[in-house]
């Protein structure tokens, strides 16, 4: 009987720890409206401009990055073909990018801090 109770406790623990917003990593997410600026020279990732009113909420979600322009981020995991054009208005759901998700880049251009894009849709 004790074995069955222990197994049920373990199963309950693992099934209750997943967050439906980002089940794989169980990290907090947030939704933002951004403007695309095109692809970065270095990593060929989408450069996103966040609205000034969202900077504090963005930094609380993904961390404070010491860069000249806090409103600029690279959209990791965002489809370049679908959202690579400049001046597109998007509604995105993001989370903090993990260090294990880093990619090799050329280091030829300015690198903006990256955010992991879970979902994106065009709103204009």
C-alpha cells in the first residue's frame, strides 16, 4: 500500500509542475506588441522594437540587459521568412532565452539581447 501511495505522490508532483504557457521549460511568458526592423547582420535574427511603455515589464520577464537601446531585442525562434520584413506590427508571446539555446553567429554586427518567441501573429 505504501508503494502505491508513493507512486501516486510522485506522479502528482510531475503532472502538476508543467505550465501550459511554456510546458517544455516551465518559464513565465508575456505578450507584447512589437514592430519588426528587419534581420540583424550578425545572426540573421528578426530585430524587434518593443514599445517604451513595455520596457519595465519586458525586463522583469527576461532580465535587465545592459545595452544602449532597451527597446531592441532579437527574436529567437521567429520565422524569418514570414516575419523578416521591416515595419511589420506583431503580437508575440515570449519567454527568456536559455543559455543552452544559444547559436553561433558571425560577430560582424551589433548584437541585441534575444528573447525566445513562442507565438507570433501579424496585427496590421
